């Protein structure tokens, strides 16, 4: 079972290898007083090897922002599970909204990536979330249910022990908008209900479900107290030491165990 709560930073296409190295070195020192929170850094591929060197003497983990489902081959620009493992990666973000809606990744591809990560002993962070028009049409539950069932197709109950789910409303990513506590809770409860139907109530309760979407130090306290929220997948606020550490501190102080 994956340790909860979790604070994961998705840097997207920011920071050179040296900038990333310096950032993690400084941030790790400031996280020394944050106890009981699993911290994951997800830099660009180019910085993975260097940042792994910094993390070796810390309790923190390294994550990748994407992974391909084939082990090798003529796939220009792609990265395999084995390549990530060689860089010390433990987690892989899969199905992020930018991969789905900017790069056109299908549910089928995302499911293949989940299985490839599991087969290579990586922990998938499976992202799901609705677009603004879908929320306005009141089909959020249908969208989350479809994405979950498709992404987890063929995943066994035992394998679920290695899965993290991240609910990220697309309309709140990088926009400054944030789901209300009620909206976040409702979506997370939908996810747990679907997991209960697919597997069992215990598996649903044990699975870490993160919230992502313009998380900041000033809203982290309220969001982490929301029923069903087990941590955060953070974008912009993970690029600055002060804000990232402050969010992790809020999680440590306010996480409510189910």
C-alpha cells in the first residue's frame, strides 16, 4: 500500500537540470521538519538523473511526467519504463489533462501506460478530470467514471495497491481557479464509489486520491481537510521552494485520516 498523504510536484516544462538540482537540494533541507508526508518531485526527463543523486539521502521520491508503454523501439521522443528506472524513478504521472487534451492521448493509450508502469514496478499516478463544459453540462460523474474504468481496465485488486489516482479538474489547471472544498470532496467520493464497484470498499478506502488544480499555500489547508482528499498533485506552486514547502507543511498539519 502506498503511504498517504502525498504531495507531488509536477514541474511540467520548467527548470534546466542544474536549476532542478539546486531546487531539490534547497527544498529537501527545508522539508526536514515535514514528517509523515510522501513528497514526490516530477521534473522534466532531462533532470531525472541529476535529481536522483540529490534524493538518495532523503526520504523523498522521484517521479516522471510521462512514460511510453513499449519497452524499446522506433518511438522518437519517447521514454521507456526501463530508462526511467535507470534514473531512479519510482512514480510516473499518466493521463495528465495536457497529455489527453493537448497531445491527444486516448484512454486506450493511457491504460497501456498504466500496465507498462505496473509491469516495471513503477507506481502510476493516474490523472482524471473533467473540462469546464463537461462540468457545466453536469456530466462530471460520467466523465470521471469513464476515465477511471478505461484507465484501470485489466488492473487487478492486488495491483491497485500500487496505484495513485489524481483528480484534476481541467478548468482549474493553471487558470488560478480552484475547485471548492465541496466540489473536490464530491469528485473524490465519486472516485471512491467507482473503485468500490470495480474492486472493494477496502481497496477504495486504501487508494490515495490526490487533488490537483491551482493548489496554493492559502487554499491547501481547507482542501486537505476535505473528505476523501489524500494529498496534492501540484503544478505552478511546486516550482517555488517557499510555496511547495508551505503546502507540504499544511498537509502534515491538517490531513484528516479516513
